[in-house]
C-alpha cells in the first residue's frame, strides 16, 4: 500500500464532527496507538492492506460501542426523569422506609416486620446519641404500632430524631436484631447525585430507592 495513501487515511480517520458526542478515553487511546503505528511503520515493509483493514474495522467497532453506550445512558436518564415525574405524586403522602424518625409530639407509625427468631420481642427507641429511651414489647407477627412518644417514666420524650430496632430474645439471650421501618410524610422530592431524594417532615432525607411502601397520609 502507498505510504501517502496511508497518511491521507490517517489524517481523515480521527476527524470527529462537533455535533457528535464526546468519545471516551479508551477510544482516544485506540486512535492514538493506531496513528503511532502508521507513522512509525517501516517504509520498506509497510503494513499490509489486510492488516490495516482489520484495524480500521476494529476502530469502527470501538466507535459504535461508545455511541451505543451513550445511547443507553440517554435512555436510562430519560427513564430516571419519568420516575422522578411519577414520584411527585408522593408529595403529601406517607412513605415507609428504614430511617431515622422525627418525633414532634404526634404519634410515630412503626412497622417492625415479622420476627425471624426468639420468643420475646421488643421495639427499642434510641436518641441521636444512641441512648435507649424506650423499650416496648412487640408481637412476633410484626404487627404495626403507633408510638406516642411516651418514655418509661410516663413522660413524653423531647422532640427530635429517633431510630428504632427490633430485638428478639430466647431465654433472655438476644438472638436477633433488625432495623424497624416507619412511615413519614413527604414534603419535597429533588434530584441527588445518585437519584431522587425525598425530604420528609422533621428534616429527614432518604433515597427514593429505600422506600418500601407509599400510602395516603393518616
């Protein structure tokens, strides 16, 4: 093959119109290596036309793969936008998730779930410092409860954020422990770095992916 023809092909191959999406670094690396190979080949033993054709085919395949990935990314982004639009219907409703629960004097809805072991079960509330402020017996069936915020001394606990766990015992030995889900009302939905984020009453924020149920506000 004529070297001048190779040079002309080299000059034409890397041209990318401004309207095309940016090519990935892997594609640019491939282009750089191919260009270097053409520029430094032995004039007395130039690359065979068949070898050059194979590399150009590989070149084209890499470019098409990059474009396919960009298309898939665009489709996923469009799907995320549709999901976000659908989630706006959650504003004003209550969502269930394992999360810190904000207590402001109104009862908190807790859904501990079915116990997996043990014969005696307790829902335990802890404050932001991790201090236990409430321990209430629960059923093995995981019946939802409404916690009124009353501590063991019969006095309402201070307003704030609390976490809840389900502790299961067998013969006074702790055999299982799991986080307790609760319900809270959605006040805002916005995009975060990893997807939609729900802002709840009391300032708690959670990822939409952590939601396991949605219901009308009680």
